[in-house]
């Protein structure tokens, strides 16, 4: 798998300039003659070059763990093909998804205020349109999260797990958020969205107030992580 992945990335790299670059890895995930750690390193390398890898598994004994880790590391999605006739449907779904891409090389820039910090374990995840863990890195004073290609008219839902020290009661700024992206239709790179100030409403006496939309997103990522553990 790792050698095939390496060759595929080399081909993608030749034509990625001003293009949407996504690769499809179709395999049973059993890397008998290769190195799974090398696969993950290649997936992370792909992400660093703004290349997205989607994995498609098949066969009764497919290795979902390896393919899921590759997809997560490279900002792609994992799909399972149970029957041969499903292959065309899955490839069609991925191609349709690529055709709806409006922005490329997108990154979420997260600037946390003092006394606010990210959780150490799995701090940020994408819930929609696909559920994946998002790798995060530090760039100066900001946290950088690769979002990859952004599709037109399809909402992207990202959850961040934050911890707070004690704040005075009332509304307080907890983070500044921006998105950096390329617009291939205009041939423009390193564009920035408007800065969004995220506020928290701190109260002296906590009373739970359930937001059904947020609750559903949390349940979705919790279910996804349970399947990973299983």
C-alpha cells in the first residue's frame, strides 16, 4: 500500500498547481509487504502539500483501522465497498463532491484569548459533511487546522474542545477565528475571510441550556469515536 500511495502522490504532485487535488486509495488495507507507519507518514506529507486522500476499503477482512487513519491524516474520507457494484456509486459520490468544490487549500486559523486552551486529546474534529478527526498545528500565536477543499452550498461543521479558567460574569471574547483559502476560479491564493470574534457568556450560577443542533453534533462525533475504539 505504501509504495502505491507514494507513486500516486508523485503523480498528484505533478499537476496540483491551481487544481483540486484529491486521490482515491482502493485497497483491502492488508499491507502484507509494506509498512503501515510509512502509509501514515505519506498521508501527513500529502496534507502538508494540500493533497487530499480518500480511502475505499473492500473485502471481508479489510483493515478499517489503517484506512481510517490514512483518511484522517490526509483530510479525506473512508468508505467501505461491500459489493462490486457499489464501487461505481462510491466513486460517483466522490467525483460529485469534487465538482462542488468552490475553495481549496482552506485552513481554520484559531487565535485563543488568555486563559483559554484547547484540549490535549483530540481537540478539534469535523462533524459534517463527513466526520473525521482534524490534525492541528501551531503557527506563531495561532492554531492552524487544515480544512482542505470547501464545497459550495454545503455546510462544514467543526467542533473544538476548549477549556477555560475562571472568567468574570458576562460576555467575554474567547477566540478570534478566520479562514485562509485559495480561490481557483479567480486564480487567487492566500485569501482571508472576515475575522470572527467568538464570545462566551459566563454566569456565576451555571444552568444547563441545551442547543439541539450542538447536541446532535456532539452525539455524532461521540458515536464516531466509539466506533474507532471498537
